[in-house]
């Protein structure tokens, strides 16, 4: 089992960062003068949203929103099944006369080398 971090996409983060900037601007110009301490809280939350999404948009690592566990053994099993299916399809192509024996052997050796 290995853990995989999932973060928002770059486009999602950029959009959320823009919304955060708009909320910050609204907080500074409208919400703080009208609602006082609630406006300060609003603006701080908006700044937090903006910084979080800017970091995700412009850094290579980013901050994960979720962490999931992935079973590595099933991935290798699926990959082996896929290779077996490719070998079967290749064999069918040779039997049907759609590829030559040379083409079959060359492609077969490529597939077998991935096992």
C-alpha cells in the first residue's frame, strides 16, 4: 500500500485564487467598513483562500486536499493482464493473416520484454 496525495488542478486553483482576490477586495472596501469585526474575519478568510490556491497553482508540490491509499499489487496484476490481452490480440492478427510472422515475433518480443 502506498499513499497518494490529491491536490486541486492548476486551473481550479487559479480560478479559486481569483475568487479569493475578489473576496479580499470586497472585504477591504465594503465588508470591513460596514460590518466591522466580521469584515476583518471575512477578509482574513479570503486572504487564506487566496494564498492556499496561489500556492497550489504556482508550486510543483502543492497542498493535498485528500490522501488515499493505493494497493500496488493490483496495479501490477492489471498491467500483466493487459500484456496478456495484447499478446492474445497479436496472436489473432497473425492467425488472421493481418501481420507477417516477422512482425508477430518482433512485436511479441517487445511485449514480453515488459513483463
